[in-house]
């Protein structure tokens, strides 16, 4: 009598496109996007130049203003996004594990749905590939998960301020070079 427990072996697919049946959406967890320190210093330097000019103008006009500023440490921490491990059984009856980064509507995927996944390998080879796009063949729905990015984390006001600061510094440098 064979008393060994046989659990299905889960593999990470190497193909770019995988078609199969959705077996399970596992419990999600948060993962942080890394923010490069050099890029962050460049953005904050450019924004700092404009910030100093804005403070000077506010002081001259004797008006308050300016919202709360995020610290370097908060900006360096980076945004967190949801990672949901997904198991799919392909046509060869292999149990595959991939990762879904970001959010999808709750009613978008159900157990047993026939799906076609477009995958991208991750930088860490030990992690399963991540899903770029899902075509739910059962409902004929095209799904593209979206995650937070470094740019969305920094925010449009800070990036605009940094761009203005860089242009201002280039203008000053160009004027200095002409004289």
C-alpha cells in the first residue's frame, strides 16, 4: 500500500504566452517598488531650486501656502503594490504559478475560467513570471493589471517642479557660458 502523499508539482512557465484553466488566485501580499537614490536626488535637486524660488516669492507676498512635504526617507521607500500568486493548469496538465501585480476588478477572474496569459520574466530568476496581460476566453474580456510606479509615487507636482528646476539651472548655465 502506497501511503505517500502526492501533491502536484508547481512549475514556473518559461513560455511568453500560456493558455489554460485558472485553478486558484492565492492570497495577495504587498511588495515595494525600489526607488533609485541617484534618480531621487536629481528630482529633489531640481524641485529644490524651484521650491526655494517659490518660498522667496511667498515670503515677499507674505502669504502662507505650500502643503506638507514628504521627507527623503518617505520618497525613497517607494510605493507598494499588490502581488497575487496565480495558479493555472495548461493543456499539458502542468500546474503553473505566475504572479499578478496590481489590482483587477473582483469579478474579472473566476476559478475554472479559460485564460490566455502574456507573461514577462522578473529580474529575480527565483520568482515566477509576472502577468502583463490576461485574455479571459470564458468572458472574452481583456485585462491589463496596473501597478504603482516610481513616477506615480513621486507625483506630478514634484516632477513638474523638478522639470522647471532643471530648465532654470540649464538656463542659468547657458547664460553664464555666453558671458
